[in-house]
């Protein structure tokens, strides 16, 4: 779910939330990683993002998500 070869860590930072969707009742956000090409954008469950990275500031959320 993260860029290849990268585990959840502090060096992997969220640049912005590009989109959101709901699958099987779980809200997922499309994450663009800081310093990574959009090819590596990842769909992650919102609860996972909140647990590992905290709540991203509203400024990171795209218009579709706000």
C-alpha cells in the first residue's frame, strides 16, 4: 500500500489526499506521498491514516474530499 520498499515510518509523509472512496463500507483516501511521483499514490483506509499519521490538515485535502 505504500511505495515499494517503504514501510510505515516517519520518512514517508503524506503530501495530500487526492480523492476518497468507500469500499465494502470502509472509507479510503487516495494518498499522494511527499517526494514521490503520482504513480505511487496509494488507497489507504482512513482509520489507518489517522492511526499512523494523525489527521491530515484540511489544507491537504482536495476539494472533492472537503
